C-alpha cells in the first residue's frame, strides 16, 4: 500500500511523461519524451544496482516483468526517477514453450485482465518510458497466434494509456515472425530485437526478414553459450571479462551505432548477475556486486570517458600451461597448477579468489531459471593456485576472480575433465 502512495504522490507532482516514436528533422526515428529527443542508452536491469547505472551514464533500463526481484514495479520506477532514468517496463506474457495455449480463450482472457490491471496501476508514473509486451515469444513457438494476443494487449494499452508506446521483443529476427507481425500485430509502435554474438550481422538479419521501420535492441552483450566453441565433452567455453568488454565495444559500433535511421537505442544485457550456464556468463557484475570490465566499456560508450578507476584486466588464464580450448583432462586426485595473467591500470592492490564447481546440469532455455552448482572449494590466494582434482569423474570449471579495493573485478573460468 505504501508503494502505491509513493506513486500517487509522484503523479501529482509531475504527471506521466508523454512518449512518442517519430522521425526527427534528419528523418531519423527516435523516441521523444515530453517533446525532447531521447536515444536509449540503457541496460537490462534485474537484481542490479540502479544507482550505479545512473552514475555510469545510462539514461534508461528495461525490466522483464512488473516484479523485479524482490521489488515491485512502483518501487523500481521510484528508484529510476531518483536516478534520472526512464524504464521500459516489461509485461510478462505466457509462452507456448512453457505449455501455454493461445487457443484457450479463458487463459488468454485471464492474462489480458491481469496485464490491464498492471497498466492501469503504473501508467501515470513519470519514469515510465514504454511497455514491452512479452519477452522472446517467438522462441520455440509454433503457434504465432501469440502475436494476435500481443496486438490485443497493445490496443488495450493504447486505449487506457495514450502516453506510452508499446513493443514486443523477439529472439533474433526472422522472416516468419516479421511476415506475421506485419499483418496481425500492427498496433505495436516498434519491434525489439535480442541478439548476442550474431548481432554483428544485425542489419543483414533485419533486411533478410523484411523489416523496414523503427526498432530497438533490447538485449545484446556477451557471446551466447550456444554461439561459442565447446570442449570435446560439450562444455561451452566462456569468454574472459576482458574479451567480453572488447566485444561490447566492437558490437556497439558495428550494430547499434551503425544504423542511425531506424535504431531507437539499446539495452545491454545484464546489469546485475545471474546463473545461466555459469554464474558469470551474462552478468556485468559478480555475485558480490563488484563490477567487471563490461561496465567500464559501457561507461565509455555512454559518456565518452573511461571511469576514474578502471577494473583489473585479465590477459589470460591457464591450467598446466594449457588453455580452455585444449580439452584438458586429469586423473582424479591429481595435483595441477592454474595461473592467471593480468594488469591493473592504477596498480591497485588486488585480491585473488579461486572457486571450483561441477559443470552445471540444470540447464534452462531462453534465460529460464537455473540453479547454481555448489562449490567444491572457494578460497582466497594469489595469482597462481595448485589444487587437487576431485575424486569423482566428470566435468568441472575452475573460476578465478580478481578484485580491487574499489569493487572493480576481472573474471575467467576454465572447463576441464576428470577421469578415473
């Protein structure tokens, strides 16, 4: 109840923002907030530090639902306003791959009424930028009637909230979905696209799909676990934090910045931390809240300047002088040596933390919830480590975390196999 009072007070103070999607004088499509051009420089934010996002130079963040971790959407919007940020609010829409049938009228109506209530509740908050109806609804979908439901939701939103545009996010972009959307989901104001390693081909993919019009990139970032090299036992090989930061800078230039006519901006993924294949794959922060080099990279993109104190930079990580691509296998209870090579721009004092975990077997799809494997050991040491391999045969990963005293960090992990 207190959260709703907070929202009401802010509404009386400023009222909702008027947000439009239209071409500017240079015939470039942009969002306009209360008449001022607004190019989105943002991040997907779930469980992340909103204060730090504003300090890093972003102007917006997106959510996937109106419950963001333990916080309700009103609290999230209040925090956004406090930090000078606008929110593309996610509205969770059930997915076919989770067993939802869009031929079930009663189920569709229940979802419609729930979302209508959420829109009514949040529509007048001054930090609201727009509505993202569903997330990657095309992933694993055979029945594209899901986009008829999206269109109905968009119509309802426009009727009760004339101040904010609507979109829906796609996993990639393909001709099948675009052909259907152009006929059956015409009420949305723009489409949103989510790509990872393949984002360097974004303009080609958009052209091949036949989309001509405004769009936003609502997820991009680290190379996806489905896009990387794998070991001989099928473990995906994760980039180091340094490799991810370099990729962020390159991909922003090649994909986001490249289209000045139709691109409305982007949200990098993920401002926070999550378990997806590993505890470090997609998060720009570690579990303890420390930022990695990807945060520094985006600070540079958003502000044109590097932060005053930069994260440590991890050059390479080796086990027995081999790399993660060497398919290293060791006998159980073997003594092996790991070593990490690094630099720190300010020559800060650094802490080295090592962690060994079994390869994850709780594997979701499309960002679904995964559980984190329990650590076999977690210890603080220096830049090299001699450890004993586990007693059980199987796949493992050794993680290293390098952290300075100002919550800057570098990380990498190394998959290896243990034989009997």
